[in-house]
């Protein structure tokens, strides 16, 4: 039966096409009339769709909770996505499948799905919009588009539309807003979001998500200079790992020790920072922690160990154009400064590195390395470059102060 024959007397062919593509949800009367014309059982179809909807919601809950999704569930989800036989829930299927793709790092395919839905959905309390904004936010976190997340939230107030979803979904979304705010240096805003996430999550038993809340709140408090309060959150996370072995993986231990070490480093308690960076590296030798550890050895004046660890590293250990690579280049230049041809070669290197920090808005790295490099120029009586760096430090500090206070957050 063609579309014209099916639609006659019930709806237009264009409306029927939109139903088939999952772009509109007709009322029950239209559905029943279409099914009767096709000689199909509408009640059986409704029950089948409800079962499919329960399945995708179950999978989505597991993805949010970082629980393992069964192979059978993944296969059913994939078939629903590929066969496209459920127009009433197809957008939801697409979004949950998209979220699954992100869990296995298939970001390009996930981006294609999100792009195809961009113009089809608008802010509303519909389940489609709730899933869309949550899944897209998660994707943007993965690619580092933090300001995009915050701009959309302030334009659409999507947290209001998610208020009809489960408290755990709301807590996840608020956590992601806090994460984006923190990474964009809007610490006061981040604190508001994380406190709301904590409120929404209260009385639920999901230890891994509780761990994420402790860690993120600690990082935010550290950014605000509330170091003692930050330590309290990090030590609560450590206590949780001790008491819940099921989540105490090497990755989680390494992550929390790295975050705690960074808080000590920020507070210029370099020996404590070194101790906890070493604990983190004992669980997992990742580049991020290794570069933090080496930097702290430099700032802490542990020269011999700094040189040893720096020489253990190689420029090939880091991806091109990353802040880790730029930090390595700068630390190497600092360590080898006596062997360089005067300050001219050092100037070329540090100028390139600070330009990268500025363009990529690595505010904390400017504030970390700036005083040390400026001091090198002062001691060499190169006051012009020292003055430039001190001016940069002042401007960066002011930017940090405004963002941390919640001003100019967009």
C-alpha cells in the first residue's frame, strides 16, 4: 500500500511521512485508523513499543551509572537504531545509541547522530529534548566545548525541562554543568551547580557517582582557594574508595590522588603534593599525572629528582600541540638554560609556550609558570620581558578573579 492510499481520509501524505520518520507524534485516533487500514493490531503495537521504550531507558540508566551494558541489550539497541521500525520512539533510540557510542569512544559517529537531530528538536519538557540536551552536553564535555554547554544552558534553561526526569538524571546534568563551569574557570557558578547535584543525589546509593561528586566539589573548592574544604572532599573520596572495593580501581585511585596532589601544589605545599603524585603514579603512570609530578619537583626545588624525571620523559611521549607537550618543552628549556645560547633561544621557546597557554586559555599554567620565568629574566637583568610577563600575570589573575566570582561568565 502506497502512502497516498494509506493516508487518504486520515491525514496528509506529508504528515504521514513525518510520522514514519519520527518527526511528529500523532494522537491515538490517527494511529488506530492507520493501523486498521493496514490490518494490524494497534494494541499489540503499543505494548511492543512500551517494551522497547523500557529497554532503552534501562540501557540509558546503565550508561549514566557507568554500569556494564549486556551484549544482548547492545545488540537490541543497535537493531532498533539501524532498522528504524519504531517511529514513536526513534529519536530516543538514536540518542541512547549515541550515548552508547560515546562510551566506546566512537565520537565521530556520535557527532553525526547529534548533528542530524540539531534542527529537529527545540527546548521542551519532552523526553526527546531531555535526552538530547543531556547527551549533547556529555559529548561537548568530551571534546572540551565548555562554553558552548554553558551558553546553551543560559539560553534554554534546560535544567528546568529536566526537572521532569529522574533525580539521578538531573544530578548527572548538574554535575556536567559544574564540570563545564570548572573547566571554564567559572568557579562560583560551578559551586552552585555541584551543590545542586549533591542535593538531587542525596539518599541514593551509587558509589561511583558519589566519588565523582566528592572529586569535582574538591576541585571546585580548590579553584576558589577554599583549600581546607577541598582537602575534606578529597579525603572523603579516599575513604569511600577504601570502603567500597568494587569501585576502587587503579584508575580511580590514581585520579583522586592526582587531584589531591594538585590541591597541595596549588597551596604551595610541594612536598605533600610530591608524595601524593607519587601515590597516583604507583597506581597508573599516565602522562597527565607525570607532567604534574615533574612540574611540582621543579617548583619545589627538588632539582636532582626533577632532572631525572624530566630526562625520563621524551617529547614523543606527548601528543602534538597539547598543554602537556608545551609544559615539557618549557621545563626542558628551564633545565637546560645554561646550555642554551644566551637567553635568545630560551626566549623563543618560552614565548611560543606562553602564546599557546594564552590562545588555549590555560589560565592556571600561566599563573604557575609565569613567576618562575619572569624571575629568570629578572636575574639576567632582562627587565623588558620580565615586565611583559608580570603584566600578563596581572591580567590573567584579574581574569581568574572575575571568572571565579561569577562575573562575565559567558
